[in-house]
């Protein structure tokens, strides 16, 4: 059974039909990446999972439970962490205060006084954040804000993290560093559903990929299978 599944989901913004029967699954321990051009529906898929954009038809399941109509905070309590594309670092709070906000979403037994340990574990991935622990969010660079957004998602101890465009706008060295950090986060047991624009990052990280275009899944398979299908790359990824 999949840890997370999206089953024939249709999502609208007003009358605009954005997701047109999207189905995907993420197994426990996987890194699964959605890739495609801007406007393909990748972020809307994440928003539909989180209950922020309501699916008009279809079902979202977490651990077999139908979570389609739950409120977002209830979905988070089921063990789904969300790292949005805009990062949403609170500018007037310090790095430490931003991280402590993440512990408020800790689920189940993990919430019982375990926040400091989870915070420390998150900082192990990001030594730079430890150096900046007393700095306010507005003084962080774009890369540091992205690190903080991921670390804040981690301290909630999610079973699966939804990570939206983590490498967008970052320098190549930082992209490489974040790719390695996400790989290590997964290796230590956190399942990841990733939205990524950079094909090389998606190929390097993923167990499986979904290629999206115009609100539909156009390809599902392993990185090797995508490499062997240049027509998919040319039609939907402008490669």
C-alpha cells in the first residue's frame, strides 16, 4: 500500500480546470518527483494534497485514510510536512523562533517534549543555520531561507515531506548542496514528494518521476526509463 496516493483528482480555480484527473502514489521511503513546465499543475497537486486547493473530484489518501476533505491542520497532523515554493520564513522572527514554530505541528507521541531533540536533528543538516540561529528571517540570504524552510518542515517529524521547487533561483553550488541534503534526509527515513524544475536534480534524487503537462500526468517511471524516452523530454520538458 502507498504511503500517499492521489486518485483521479480534479481541481479548479474558479472555472479554470487545473488538475484533470491526476493520479500518483508515493511509497514509504521513496523520493518521487513531479517535473514539468511552469503551469503544468505541479504546485496545484501539492496544494490539493494539503487541502489548500480543494479537489472537486477524486480522493487523496494518507496511509490508506481518505484525507480529501480534512482541514489543512488536520492533514499536517497525519504526518504530512509542506515546504512551499515561497518559503514563508517569518521575517521578524529569528531562525530559532521560526524553527520552534515547526515543532507546533509535531504529531502524536513525538509532540511530548521532543521538540528540542527534533530541532537539533534538523540543524545537523544545516550547519549554516546554527551559525545564524539568532538572526531574523529578513536578514537571511535566499539560500539560507530555503534551508530554514526545509529545516522547519523537518522539526515537525513528518512521515512525508512535500517540497516545492527547493532549488529555484539558487546558485549551482547551493543546488548541489541541497540535493545532497535532501538525499540524506530521505536516507534517514523521511519520504519526499518533490516538485522540481531542474531535470538533473530530479534525476539524481528520485526513485520515480511523474512528468506533468496541462494538468495531466504524461509519464510515470524511473529516471532510467525517462532517459530512454527522449520524446517525453522533448514534448513536455523542452529538453
